[in-house]
């Protein structure tokens, strides 16, 4: 499944709270969610390679899985 990351989510990666979370971490997290996501839903407890815990808000659209935002812990 194709993962699409919004410009808002990319911008949030530059914030201190999302430090050390990479695009690859987001793609792996979003790809690992099973099933279909018809409405924007928050998924908790993903782990970036450097050990940072984060949540993502995602939903499925006709073009793939849209990652709306990232929330670092």
C-alpha cells in the first residue's frame, strides 16, 4: 500500500517533540497497520529506530494511506 505523508506531518518532523523520527519510521508504522481505515484515526505506540515513541493519525484514501500528523512522546 502506498503511504502519503501530508505537508503538515512533514513540517511537524522538524519540531523538537518529533526529533529523531524519520520518514522511513512513519512509512513502516503506517504500512504495518492492518485493515482499512475509513476515518482519521489515531494509532499509538510506534517506535522509531532511535527509540523515540510516536503516534500517527492516518486514514485510507483512494490513492493510498494518508498520514495526517505525527505526535512524538
